[in-house]
C-alpha cells in the first residue's frame, strides 16, 4: 500500500462560483463575435500539420509509452531494459542479469546474452544497434525465429527509455569483440565504435546504462525496494536465472535465484499463513508455448492471484485466468460429486467459493500475445482460454487422484466457503428486505452533501461522534459528507464474508458508498469519488485507519485501484509565539518552524490528540479546505508486498507480527503512553 501525496488537493466544485460581473458596455451580438473570432483565429493549413521525427513523439507524450512521468514511470524505464535481458533468458541465451543503481543517479543493466547485433542493417543503412535504440517498433521480437517468446511485443521499450534519458551508453559484447555507442535524448552522438576484444569474463551480452531526463520526469530518485520487488518477481518467474541488484549509493546488494520458480513464489506468498496442503504444480509445453501453474490454499479468507504472460504481470487477468478459473471450478465440483461430498445434488461449489484462501501463480509463455494496449494488463488471445482450461483441468484431476488427502482439504475449504457465501446471501436478503444496502437508503448517522454529482462529492469517514460533530459544522455542505464511526470496525482479515454483514459499521459504509458489496459490488453506483479516512493522530486512530484499509483492500479493491481512497492529514500541533501562529504536521516540521522563528523561548504549542479537540473553523482550515489541505492518495504499487503486510499486521499468526514489531520498534514515533 502506498499513500501518494498529491499537492494540496483542490476540487473546483468546492470553491464558490464567482459573482457575475456587471458590464458597462452592451453585450456584442453573436454575429460580431463570430466575425471577430474568425479574424483572430490562427491559420489552419498544411503548415499546421506536424511530423515528429524519430523519438520526438515519445518525448512529446511520454505517458503514452510508460504510463506516467512520476515514480511509476521512472521505474518502468528500468523494467523495459531488464525485459530485453529476460527475453534473452526466455530464448535460452542468458543466465545472469546484473542491475546496478549508480551514485550519479543512473542505472545499468548487464546481461550475458547474445549481444545486440551491430552489423549494418540493410533496410536503413545504419548499424542494427542504432536501429534498435532509436527507431520505434524496431527489434528482433517481430521475427519468431529470433525470439519465439517475448514480452516486449511492440518493440518500443528500450528505444523509449533512450528517448527519455538525457544520456544512454550501450556496450555490446559480441563474437569476442566489444562495441559502444552513446546517445543523448535519443540521438546517437557518433557511429557505433569497436573498442577491441571483449572482456574474458564477459565474452557476450549487452550493457545498457541510462540517466533519466530531468526535463521529462518529476523525480529522478530510483527506489531500491521498488526495483528489488520487480527483480524478485522476475527471478521467481524464470527459474534458474540469477538476478543481482546492487545499489552503489548505500552498498546494498541482493542476489535473487530460485531453482523452484513459481513453486517458491507461492510458498513466499503463504509464508506467514497456515497452509492446508503442499503447493500443487503442473506445467505443459504446446505449440512453442509453455504454461505453468502453482497453487496452494491457506486457512485465510482472501485470494492472492498473480498472472503473467512472458514475465509481464497481467494485472487485469485475461483469457489465461479465465481458463484456470473454469477448470478449477469444474474439477472441484466433479470431484465432490464423484466422491459424494455434496449432500444436496442440486448444490454446487461456485467460482467465488474457490477464491477464499487461494494463492496461485499462473505463468504463460506464448509467441504472439495479444495485450490490451502497451500497458499489457490483460491478455486477449481467445485460443488461450481453452488451452489453459484443458491443461489446468488435467493437472488438477491427476493431482487430486494421486493425493486424496490434499483433495479433501481443498474440498473442505471450498464447502466451508460455500456455506459462508450462502449465509452471507441470506444476511443480504434479510438486510435488503429491511431496505439496507440499497443506494436509496442511507445510514442514519450520515450527514450527506447537497450536490448529487459523485465527481464533486467527498465522504469523510471520521472517528467518533465528537470528531463527527466538529467536521459536520466545519464542512462545505454542498460537496462534503460526514460519516462518524463508533469504535473500531471488524478486522476482515480474520472474518468470513457473512460476518462482515453482521457488522453495523461495515453495513453503514456499504450503504453510504452506494456500491453494494461482494459479488454485487458496482463501482458505477459510487456516490462519492473521494472517500477520505480522517482519524485521530494517535495509536487508536492509526488502528482504525488500518482496519478500514484492510476492508477496502480485501473486499473493495477497485476503490483503491481507481484512486478513490484518501487519507486526511490533520495537524499534530498548533504553535503560537507572540503574533505568529501556525499549524505543523510532525515533530520535524515543528523544529524547522521554530528555527525559522529564531527559536523563541516563549512559545506555546498545543498537541492535537483528537480531531474533536479542534473547533469547526480550525478543522476546516487545516484538514478539510480543498485550497489548503493535504491528502494522501492510497495506491498499490506492489500487490505482493501489500498482501504480506496485511497478513502480518492483521492476520491470525502472531510470530510474524512480533518479528515485524521488533524490527521496526526503534523507528516508531508519537506513541501515547
């Protein structure tokens, strides 16, 4: 989970409309306006049509190619370069990849593959290396003989990184010789130069070193943990390959090498959970393609599914996931019926019942993946569904026959989930008959806003009636709604689905959102496009915030993925020294403020332990006014890490939580004693 701080969130709808001005001159007629506009309009002819040469289009619209120009886009550049090395590994030519973050802010990627060709390219008359590095949609990935399987399908990856770097050096080790070419903002500074013999310890491969361009990116600071998580993922998916990540800035190094591949991946996902059986694994080669599936159930209630195509994380799933789910549902039901585990012949285990406690990794390698866009988040190949359904069905059926005890554990877990689902459905029906969970019915404690356009509306979830009273009086009633919570909500990490609906606080949240819940969740009915968690700056407030985030992550993940969840930042202190007065949000900020005031001896500071201690005007001024407040937007940059943290902090197993507390105890601040 990553709260990203947008700079002082401002919503136009929250600002009062300006009063109409009174014109001293009569209003011009529409015809006179039209003639004036026509005379003033810039000329639009053939000279208005721009042709962006080479990589200029990438620099003009970088977000089209790498998603954004913030932290995510910056690190995506590293992944694009590493993906080229991974493609060499998938082709069977690369065993080791060295990724280094250098002190000057650049990153280098060195592989021991074949090395990019450097000879003359007949079609362009340039070196093949220069073609690959400077021309979009150029590379060996369109030729099935060069790469039978490849992630960089569109051939724009490394050339885009070149375009978005203020400099890039490429060294090629090929056929016993070393070659080099330098680029600046995508343009070659000189032809490819032969440097002599390749190093004895590195006879073949490619080394790409680049420095991101400050004219493009909002930040140039590479984060070791972000890159490490992606490298670990790639090492799991490509069993046997060694990836070494080094950071020269603080001398960190980690070697990632997993002989067990995705079997070890699933074990890692479940390392802090109580598992029900060993990891189930099967693979199959077909038509120059390969599929691997590893799965394991734990005693929890959430699902962890990671799907990949050619080592690319398909966040939105696709046909390979559909095939797996269909096979799992059919195979489990067939086994249950054949062994008379379902007492009622008309009952069946649904796909939803098989989500609870499931950790699964699906890795597919195919020659011609069809992704939805360059972001590659969903696989669209129609033939893959049938192939995956056949593979997974056969693999699961064989495993269940050979391991009946494990099969019974899976069946028991599924039937418990089915019973919980049916209980939850009965609870839903009962609540629905009473009028709750419908978008037209709102909880009694909700102070709603006047505007009915969800894009303008905000819902503040506040802690207790005291804070609720202050925020209700201090808010902008047009666009800001307030929902007070009484005490701490249920920890959903430890609760089955039907228990959630027995919680009044969770029902109130569902009713206020208007989206319904579980399989009935519908984001299009969301009544507020900003849902803001506003709790006290103490331990209890942090706990309530964590419980809410657990609920949203486990059962309303789309609200996070679509950017609807925010965390308010109330001040920690109000400081006065003479005529000077200010609010500060941390102890470090307090020290900095006092230093800027000349470290006055006679100053007064008020520490706010609860939102209820602020009067409505103070709460509006510091935390709710869109023109002055700071909100942290919650996002998920690393789903594996987020799941691990929720499991450690909110799960049943105590020992991982104890280890986590011991590890970070010295970093904790502002604990109330």
